[in-house]
C-alpha cells in the first residue's frame, strides 16, 4: 500500500500539469497549429473514461472479449461512417450550434420545446455516468491506501474533493467566453495531453503483465453475459455514442476547427482505441490467475497486480491514468450539460421572469449561469454515487447510460437527413422511446425484484412484463430495451410525421426590426468589437435589412443557442423600441434564413435516389444531381450550367435513348412539350434492360423540371406478381386438398389412439377388478394385524394401477373430444361441503387442519367434471403439505366465482409452474401420485371453458383456483331425508360376467356380505338359474360373449323387473346413455367394493319400500 500523502500529492501534481497544458494552449493559440489535426484526434479519446481502466477488465474476465464492444462500435463508425461526422461538423459550424440539443432544434425549426426535451434525456443518461467516474476515483484511491472510502462520512469522501477540483477546472477553461464557437484551444490541448498519458499508463501495465509476470496456466472459465450486457447491443451503442454523448459531441463537433480534421481522426482515433485495448485481456487473465482466488475484485486488477508484485510506482501510474480519464470526461461532460441546461432550461425561465430588461451587458450573467450549472451537475453526480453506491443496478451503469442516450439517435439522423419530418414527430418519438427504455430497463433495476407484475406482466399478460416484453424473454435486458426503444421511437416518429399533427399551422408574417433596436439587442450578448463589425453608421430608426438580422441571429446562437436567438428576434419583429426590454421573455419561431434553405436544397438534390434536372424559362439547363449525370453518362464537356436542353436531347437521341423516330423529330417534339408547359410521364428502356420512368412538370414562372426513376426492380416484381396471380388458384386448390387429407389422417390417428386406449383399459381392468375384489374379500376374513397390513398394501398398489388406467383413459377421451360436459346451475355450498368432509379425514391422518369457508353462490358448470378438478387440487394439497393447514373457499370476482384451495406446503418454483401440467410430471420423483392429475384438471378446465389459476410462494404455500360463471340463485324444493342403509341386507344376487376370475372374485366378495350368489358366465346359465330362484338384485357385465350386452340379457330374463346394476370397464358415452335409458345403475371397473355395497343397500331398501 502507498502513503496517503504520496497518492494525494501525485494526483494534485498531475491535475496541475493538466491545468498548465490548458493554460499554455489558451494563451498561445497559434502553438501546435501544424499538428492540430492530430491534437483534435487525440482529444476524441475523452471517450476512454475510467471505465477503460477498470470496467473493461471485468468485462474481459467474464466474457473473454479482447476488444470492448463499445470500442468496436466506435471504430466501425469512424472507419465507415466518417462522412456522417463530417456532415455534423459542417452543420454545426453553419448554424453556430453550441450543443447536441441546439443542433437538432436548429435543424427542426429552432423548436425550443424539443431542445428542452433532448436536454432532459441527456441529463437522465449522463449524470449517472459522471457519478461512476467519481466512484472509480474513490475505489482506486481506496485500493492504493487500503481504506473503505464509501464507508466514511461525506466530508471525508475523497470523491467530493476530486469532484470539486474537476468542477473548478471546467469552470476555468470551459466558461471563459460567452460565445461557445470561439474554440477552447487550451481545453482541447489538455484533453489530447491526458489522452497520451492514459495510453502510456495502460501500455505500461500491459508490458508489466507480458514481460514482468509469470502467469500460470489456469483453465479459463468464461461466463455468459447477463444482466445489462449483450455484445450486439453494446456494439450499436458504441457506434451511436460518437454523436449522442454530450461530451463526445462537444469534443468531436463543437470543438472541431475544420471538417477536414475528421479525416485525420478517421484513422488515428481507431488506432488509439486498438492500442489502449491491447492490454485489457492480458490484465484480466493475469488477475484471474494470480488474484482471483484471493477475492480481489476484477475491477481493481489494474492496481492490484502491480501492488502484488511490489511495483508501487506502476500502480500509482495506473491510478493517475484512471484519474486522468475520469477528469477529462467529467470536465467536458459538465461543460456540455451546462450549455444545454443553461440555454434550454434556465434561459427560458429567466426570460419569462424579466431577464434582459436592463440595458447592461448580460455576458457575465451567462458565464455565471454556466458555472453554477457545472457545480450543480458535479455535486448531483457525487450525491448520486453516495446514495446508490451499493446498488447492484450500478454494475453496468455505463452501458445503461449509453442506452438511455440512444433515444436521441433518431433525432440526430432526422436533423441531418430529413428535417422536413418536423420537431413534433421527433419529440413524440423521443418520448415514446424513452418511456419504453424506462419500463424495460430502468424500472426492473430500481424496483423490488419480487413484484409480481415485473415477472408475470400487468394483468397477468406475460409478454408485457419488462423481462419478457414483446415476447423477447430470451434476449438480454440491455438488448431488449435498446432495440424496442429504438423501434418505438422510429415508429412513433414516422406515424406522427405522416399525420396532420406533424407541422404547426403557419404563423402570420412578422414585420421588420429597427436598426437601433437590433444593435441594442446585440450589445447585450455580443462583444463590443463584434458589434462594431456587424453594424455601421446609419439611421437608427430605419429598418434593418434581412441579411443583417440573419447575421445577428447567427452570432447570438453561439451565446444562448439558436432557438433562444430566434425567440429574441421574433419578438423584436413584433414590437418596436418601446417593447424592446421584453424581448428576452417572449417565445416564438420564425422562418429559416436563405443560406439555410440553399444548403437544404443542395443536400436534398444530392441525396435523392432519383435523377433530376431543372431547365429555366429559356430552356437552358441550370441544375441537376449526380444520379441524373450517371444515368445518361454525359461527357464532362456536354453537361454544364447554361447548356441548351436541346443539345442534351440531341446527344441522347443520337445514342438511341429517347425514341425510334429521327433525331430532329425527337428533339423538336420534346422542346415543343417544354415550351407548352405540358406535363408528361413516359418509360424508356436503357442499355442492360434498365427501365426508367421519366416525369416532366412545368415550373411556375417558366421552366421545366424532370425526374428520372429507375423502376427496373418494380417492373420485374410486377411481372412476377402477375405470374403468381395466374397460378394462385391452382396452388390454393392443391394446398386445400393436401390440408384436408392431412387433417383426415390426423383425425383417424387420434380416433385409433382413443380406441386402442379404451380397449387396453378394458382388458387391463378385468384382471385388476378381480384382484381388487379378491383382496377386499380376503381382508374381511383376516383377523391378524400383520396380514391385514400386507393386504392393505396390495390394495393400495392395485388402487395406484387403477388410477393410472383411469387417468390414461380420461386424457385420451379429453384429447379426442369424447367427453361432453353437462352444464347445469347448482349451489356450491353443499357440493363443496361433501368434498371438504371427504378430504378432512385424509388431512387429519397427516395432522393437518382443513377449513371450509361456506359459500351460498350458484354457478353454471358440470358438477361431476368440476369435482374432478377440485379433488385433484385437494389431493395434492394433502399430499405435499407437511404441516399447517388447508383452506377451501370461494371468492366473488366480477361475474365469476373463484373456487380456491390454499395450502402451507413447500410451494412451486417459477421454473416448474408450467411443467406440472404435463403428463407424468412430478416435482418429487420419490413421492406419491402418478403425475396425471393436474394434466387432467387442465384439460377439463379447457373443456368447461373455465380459467385455471396457479399462484405459489416458495417456502410459504400454493393456491390453485378454478373460475366459473356465477348465475342467479334458484329455488329448489327441500329433499326428504331418508336414512340410507349402510349394509346390504341378506339377499340373493345374480352375477353374470364372462371372465371366470372376476366371477369367482365377485362370488367371494358377496358371500362375505352374507348374500346368496347365483353366478353365471353366459345367457344360458343365467336363464337356467333364474328358473328356480328369483334373485333380489342383478349384477350384470355389459360386454358379454357373442356380442350380447348385459341390458339385452336382462330383457330375456324372467326377473327383468328386479333392480339391476351394470358393471363395465367401457367409459364410452353410448354405454352410459343406454344404461340410463334402461333405468339401470352403472358402476365402472375396476370396481370399488364400498361403492357397490352402498348402491346395493340403497336399491334393496328402495325395493323393500315399494313392496310395503
């Protein structure tokens, strides 16, 4: 570790050197003039902040990227998009733009509201980034002196004093002149100087790793990026950062003295970025190998590695490099923000409060205003770093800041290439894009991550959740926020631009400005020598010429911004000398100056994809663009300003480009059209089968304008569409036949599957039924507890097999549509009370409490199918709850009733909430159950058109609910209570089944119930047995041999009037309806002995009542 005095002294000395470099450049403006292109290119390295020293090493350690993705984007833009940057410089110099907001507002009609909105987005994005620079300085200082900087009181925080020094530096060299366009040569020189220093520091650290350390070979564990990372998004943000970051725009555009300097930066800046990135991956690998096991943060490898090797001087050099990078960024960023806030926030408010009413010089107030803003911004960033320094949201705050500022990118592009779209469209797009960014990225970082709607989406719509927005849940959070915000920004921008709202109504034409009034206005904000150059001795009461007004507005734009300058002159046009003192208060807009319109026209002509030529009233060519010249391939001496259009037509006719008639005929025909001012549209085929559409239209006052559009691709597409339309009907018929065949095949396969499952369920149910009956009969005869336990285990295994068969058959019937619900209105109270009583016994066996909250509501549904769903919910609650209680109750929600089952079980993790509704899916592989219950419940809910709801809180419990439609309560006659016997009295029973094992098991079971059993395997045996003895009850299998059914057998017996129970494994709807029509009772195999016993007792009791 290093002494405090040494670190502080070195930092102050370095900041003093920067101060000296800036002072030298400011006092000797002609120094280094020869090398200024290189100095300008080096000053662009203000982009390499302290994150280059610390954050990129962590990024390389986690991802293995040798080149930071934001660096890659910046390099790509400068190599392939330097023309965009040159264009920005030219536009900014033309309009005296002082900031990014000023340039955009100027190009879009000097709209002050748009400038204020862009300033707000810039503050939102850049203040957290400044706070990170302060945090980086404090962290690195703490590493060198072994102190916990952020645990100290605020007044002992080293970052506070560093921030104040940075603010002082920005005030001294960024606010020396009111006119921003007077370049800060000292500031640019200081930035270039510190760029060389931090490059040297980084390369020295890389040299230490490569030549001074022995790095052991350790396996590299590259973790996939998460959180706000995402390589493609970061590359895009790196490219956009070159013109959307306020400090980068100030360094690269506002401080650029000559657009040609961008060409030097085109190769020099990418080279600088590559050089400073070279040591990053070696530092990360060495740190992981030597310090990773010691728990050292990868952010501090740059300092920890030399310290671990006893090279304190090299560690101090790395600290000074990070301090230098942070200082340059903070200084330029606060300067840029002070210009934007002062010109577009504070100035309008002060104007409305009467600022400028006095005749004094206001330049000093402008400078003080900027200095106060610089101090406020720096202190705000420091407070931000103190308040949120422990938040995980700051881990990738650099990329998050970039993404916030990306919303400005469409506005910049529109301002450069399509300013006619209007300020309202750009502002609407900016608001929409920023709102999407806040929702998709900022809110998940700031709010409680356990909020339900953050994961499940508002109103339960998952694709509206921030982390699943638009169905892009697999994307990284940063990529999703950037792409969706940009798409929303552009979409809203285009929609508003195409609407009537895009452009405000034209304002009334304003009057002129008096010469004396204009001079008084200029004197308040401009230097005296500049005022003298602009104004010459003339009549103070005369109107100032428009050219002079445009020059004054141009100069004022460099002091208070273009939009504010336009406001002042607009008011001056409305009110003459008596109202001049209120000029700085009124807001308005005016038309663009002539030079601006000329440049817009030139840019529009050169950027059009169509060829265009303009002919004056004398039929001489006066204007054209490059596509027109390339289309006709004119020699240089043919196409020139003032050439008669007849010569060009003749030249083209000789080459066969204008028609098949003679040359003179073609020339005379076209000249006659132009003289008559007749519009025309024609198509010509040029060499290489190029089809060109030619449109000619007369101009007001004489002359002609013609456009030439290459429509080759359109005509080819048109021909292909015609051919496709001709064959469309045949293809539709063919596809329809194929679809019908495929649908029929799928339906036949599904029916075959259903028949197969039904058949196999019937065949398997027979032996299981027999085994179950034998087990029950055996249990009645055993008295020893150990034998009864074994029989109970066998009975439980048979029940599991029966449940599996029943579940498989139910799923098959539900998937095949073979289960039709019988909807009816009914009261849920008694219906749920039976369910609660049934499962309360099972709950008590596990020492659980089951509470039923009574409810008198009526619903419309199928009570049997709905009972299946709730039985499954209650069974799962009893099965998986170890302690606590279970609650069954209802909740009225609008026109529906939510029937809910709550438990205090272990809960279900979010990742498993969809899996549990799959067949044979159990979360506890060793537990009970077959994994079919919830799958069946989900299918039944769909069949009933009921909504199934799951909410679970891991470690606390789970709630399953089903929602059904409520109906009006109905009047039901009270049921007459009849004591239902629980035991079958002595009786004679005829049992018919074609399976000998089932027949023998039934005989054993019924004999144990003190019944006289007549058993038969077919019709003949049954008829013979009933000749001598009339049975009290009939138990008949449905499917007998030779295609005979139990119902047909009953009709043939002399005892057909006796109570009859049909027993079958066939769950088909036809069987159920047939049994009901015959007034018989139906039980399904595998047979439940207790259910059979209860039904027999009830039928025998009813039969006895009829006899009596």
